[in-house]
C-alpha cells in the first residue's frame, strides 16, 4: 500500500488518509492520536461476537475514543473491565458491571465516567487479565502493529506482566477501520507487542505472524523522564532497579 516506510512516516500517512477519506471521527484531527473512526461501534460489535471475546472474564481495554464502545460491551457482557487511566497517570481502574446500573454502562465506558463508576486499584491487586484490547494507528495481517508512538500500550503490558497479571498466552485484539490495515510488513521495535485478532467494521481477521510478547518492562529503552511521569512505573522501578532512586 505504502511501500517501505519508517514508523513515523507510516503513522503520518495513515492519519492523513483517514482525514482525507472522511473516515476520521471526533476527536479531530486524528494526527498524534489513536484515531477514532466512522464505524468504530460496528467494529466493537463484531469483536463482541467473536469467541475470543465471549470466553474472556477480565478484559483490559485502552482508554481511547475508538474503543469506547468496546468498553461498554465488556460491561454489558458482565465482564470485569480493567482500564488504564490516560497516560497511566493514575494507574489502572477496575469497573465491575455488577456494581453499576446497566443504564449507566455507556457513561461508565467514557473516560470521565470510568472515574465515577470505577475504582483505582494497585497493580498488585488487579484481577488476572485474560483478554487485551489495544488501540492502533496501523496494523497488518501478520499482527504487526503501531500505536501513536508514545509506548503506553507496551508499558501497560509490561506493568501487568511484571505484576503477574498478564501471561504471554493472553490474546491481544485491536479494533480499527479497514484503511488502517496495510498489506505489507511493519518495522517493529524490541518493545512492540503483536496482535492476534483484528476487528474492523466489515471483517474479522485472524493474524498469521509470529507472536511477540516482551518479558515485562524493557527498562533500557525507557528514559528517566518517562519513568518519573508514570507513578506506577516509578514505584516498580524502585523495586526492580537497584540504582533507581
């Protein structure tokens, strides 16, 4: 579709394509974001019909706009929802549908509503996650994925792995628009995770490439500023890194 491009250029071209083709949705412009898209609800509904979703009991979903409907459907299906706070600034929220009136599930699935109806839980006390939903900018059928470039999905994955709340066998899914699925390889970095299943407004895709799961936090790739900006990560660094203070 785009030939051989570096990671930043590939993201930019997808964001630009989404804006110019009319599939980008609020909040706009989508540049620099996990982009919301026309049909995000359809992609979420298609995912909820998949066996990988039906079997899960505890689902971790990113807090971005295109996965808002996914979070609502997790609650409607009676599953526990684990949601990182934006930029992991306040750690992780847990939303229990048994403690939320069903008519409030939509509100609870928004960022503001998740703080009203969810509970911030220390990572050591989180339930074990058995399905991960990740937002994406671009993916392919090999399961290679790029987010917006700030590494939060990978850091969240690493934190949960470090605390024993996420095993390498747990499937990772993304919901995207069809134009975000490219037909060539995506260059990956050592910290990148791959996707097992893609749900779009029109199709479900089982990925066929090698599964990549980093073993916890790859500290050598994190700056001191990034560690200090995320309280949960800073506390973990104090335990894992003897030189950290």
